[in-house]
C-alpha cells in the first residue's frame, strides 16, 4: 500500500512539474543572443575596472610601505 502511494506521488510530481514547464515563457533566440552579449560585455568591462582598481591599490600600498 505504501509503495502504491509513493508511486502515485512520484507520478503526480512529474505531472505537476510538466504543467509548470508549460507555463514558462521562453525567450526567443535574438533576445537571448542580445542579452548574452550584454552580459559578456558588462562582465569584461567590470573585469577591467576591478583589475585597474586592484593594481592601483597595490601600487598605493607599496608606495606607503616603502
């Protein structure tokens, strides 16, 4: 009896999961490409800014310590 309930719960879970995936609005390819490029560009810009700030901070610390 317990296994039957478990089996029914699993089937119910997958059925509900499938129903939830039908509700998802998937983005179209051109939008996805634009957003991906934007994320990559912004990440690269932030990488450069952080690297410059780190290098400047390192030079300032070395100047103060010496």
